């Protein structure tokens, strides 16, 4: 078949689905945000609703051992490798209503539209909801896509634990999403729609971001140890204040970031102070550190510089510092042919677009590392704000991103190559 340029998604249905998954029973919070942390009861409820919608659309559903959910829309040639589309449903503890979920429900809306119109592309199309993209609970992001891509061993993923000691395996069992489906052949291509999570598109008055790749990352976990003592009786010379040392290291992270100009990123996003009492000098501080940059070489320099200079700060303050690397993600370029299909889809709809690199990590990175041709589509978000309850997009922006997604996917499913076999 040929891609049908007159086929249009239903904007009201897409927006209604987004708003339904933002309700309190799926982790919606009173301030308009979301708390659908990975493998929580709210995540389980959201997954259940998603599966109900998939079944109603006539899609075949399977679940793999790490909890990734795949919904298949059959093509005219079932033997062809599928075109894969998707994202994630899990959120940050104080997240928004669109990060991740837009890509999943836009994929669902695309398949609903095809089914209603009786359109059957040459290749099958599969929609995937990945497990724990955010990394907010178990200390590592891209868990589901990482296992699928072979970057992370299933046993290692299942053994990851949250701060309460609950493992990924136990959490999957608790919500009923430890599946048994074996991986099929590698898909022919993968497309992911996502909010930008930054201000570039909005500031430039553009409607679509054509994502050419993702920047490199390095994550660390750090513990700085001093000595608890009475806040009122301990003079300066006798203090070993872990929080003061941590504060100086936070400032180091910020200075290292700013030394790289506008391409630099450095963040301490989690900090736990013990004993966390107003009149006790902190004896221990645990905190996360992450750096991001488009250049692998620059990330390598940051990853070598940070432990060394942070160690000097701790030593000079009479404190002990333990730094553990959590994981590294290399910069990942996306596929030129898939990128071109996204550009053509945006141009065909008259939507102003620009090429850009992703500052955030996405499941698309893991998929690309498996050797699958990948492209991503960004839509604007108000003020560039994300990982925040105030995260916001308009119904029109959601619909435009979804339409670009469908047109690009249909073009690939109609004309794309047959794909690559997965190694046994």
C-alpha cells in the first residue's frame, strides 16, 4: 500500500486518553502533576488501562520478563520486521502529565486510527511501553529498553533495589507485570514522540523538533562522611560537617558544568542529610551527581575530573568521600533515513521544524544501541519545563506531534527495508 496523506488522527480522543491517565487512580496529584513512579501500584493501574485500550483496538499484546508491554498491529506482510513506536508511562515522583505518556498514547491513537480506517501497511507496527525509563526509583534509568537491547542483563536488572530494599523483580511480581514473552526479531525501525523538556522549540516559535541524536551522560552516587556533634557546643575547629563538604562539591559540579558553556550539564538532583536534625551537625550526606554533554570526549574528561577534585575538597575538610559510578551513556546519533522521514512528515503538514539534539536520555538511545534505525520527534512544552507538576503542552501540540509520528511511521512501514534478525 502507499501511505495515505489524508488519514488523520482524532485529536480529541488523544487528549482524552492523556487526561484520563492523569487522574488520581493512575498517580495524578492535586497540583496537576503525576507520581506514577516505576512499578508502583499507580504504574500498575496505568499499565492495566493501557492494555484495556489496546485490546479494545484489536491489538495483540505480549509482556516480556522485564515488564515491557508490546501491542501489535498486523501488516499486510506479517513476515516483515515490524516498525516499532513507543515510550514510557512511569514518571518522576513529582513529575508531569506528558513526559513519556505522550509517546505511548500517541502510538495508541495512531493504531486506533489505522484500525478504524482499515488501513493495513506492508509491515506490522508494534507499540511498546517500556519499563522504568526515568530511573527515579531503582537508581538506573532505561531499565526496560536496556534489557531489551542487551545492554543490561535481565538478572542484574531484576536485582536492582529501591531505598526500601524492594527489588525490581519483586516490584514486577507485585503489580503482575513479570511477563514471559521472548524477544522477537529486531524491528525494522523505531520512532518515539516526546515533549522537548527544554525551551528551544517554544522560544523559536517552532512546532516540531527533528531529533538527530542524544548526548552522552555520566552518573555517580556519592557519600560524604563527617562526624555528628552538638550544633551549639562544637566550635569551628572541631567540626566535621558533612553537609558543608557536600555543599562545596555541589558548587564544584555547577562550576564544572558552566566551564563547558551552553553545552554543559551538571546536576545534583538528590541529597539526603543524616541525621537531619536542626541542632545536630550532619554526619553523613548521600547525593547523586550527573553530567551530560554532546561530546563523549568531554564526558570522559568530566568523569575523570569530578572524583579527583571532589576528593580534594573532602580531604581539605577532614571528611571521607566515597564515589561510585552508576552508569555511563555514550552519545548516540540517530538514523539519517528515519530522520529524513520525520522532516518530510513535518514539511508535508506545513509544520515549522528544526533539527536538534536531545539533552535528555530516552529509550530510543537503547534501541539505537541495539542496531535499530531510530528517530525521535519533539513537541514544544510550555516554558521548557519538565519533571515538574506544571509541565504543560496544548492539545494542538499533542495532535501535531502524533500526526507527524503517524505519517513518518506509515512511510517507513510502507517502503522501509525488511529489518535485521536478532542474534539468538
